[in-house]
């Protein structure tokens, strides 16, 4: 697992951005939540969680996404026991905060899934205020 910095995104072509957007629309998860949290002294304050993850048994596409955007990190998920034996090992691409924002800015014009578009808009609004 390693965190990567933003690479020169001008090299990502429209076809790759559209493919990535479609994959994230179908297989991805985008989170933008505000919730109260207590610190160790008992003081309650609001926290904001911004994250995105895509998990699949096709490790090649997950690595391609991470390498294309040069953001986030990969998590290997071990097979688990299922009804007919064992599941296949999965690979998860995870991003948080600014890295989510960086990727969403690039793929947003190609996104189609309404719930994920709304989450992306909330994240854009959050970063406009900062």
C-alpha cells in the first residue's frame, strides 16, 4: 500500500476518463458525511468524511484506475467462505479527501449515476468553501 501524489492529468484521454467514470458509476462507492464525534476529552465536534472506493475481483482494472489517476492506495481483500466454497480475492482502490476531489473533478463530466453525481456535487461545494 502506498499513497501517491497527483500526476500530470493532461495525459489522461477522454476515452479513459469516460471508462473510469462508467466503472466508478457501476462499481464504486462515494461517501460524503457529516457526523458528530467526541474527542478524548468528551468535547463533541462535527467531522466530515470524504472517501471513494472501488472493489473488484479483476485486479487489473483496479490497478489501472490507481495508476491512471496516480492517487490513493490499494487494499488486498482475502477470500471469505461463501455457500459454495471460497470467494475470489478482491482488490480495493481507496481514496480520501483531496484525492477524491482530484479524481471527481476529472471524471464528473462523464458520470451518469444520479446518487453519485449528487455526492460529487456535495464534495465540490465543500472544497469551494475552503
